[in-house]
């Protein structure tokens, strides 16, 4: 699977930041956000608020993995 890294700029808590993720993670993040009736930016904001000291890109990857394991359409407390 040739998954290139895509860098996207988002606004979180009033400041712009760039996030680099492989394309399949961006795709999954969009699906998860849609399943929760959220924008990708809003979902990333929630992940950011709960990540602690973890790198944001890593936190997003872990979130996506956990969501896939739990079933994408089932909202959880993340």
C-alpha cells in the first residue's frame, strides 16, 4: 500500500497548526468525523484536548486505530 504523507493545516483552539498523516489516516478521520456529525477540524480539536503530552499526529493515529477497533460509527468518549 503506497500511502504518502499529506500535510494539512487546521485551526485548533484559535491557532493554526500543520498535521502530517498518511492518506489512509486522513480518509479514516473523515469517515469517523462524518459518523459523528462533526467536521474533521472539530474532531481533531477533541483529540488535541485529550492527548496530554503525546504528539498530535501520533494521537490522531492512535485515535483512528481505537475507533476502527471499536467500530467507526459508534461514538465513544474520545
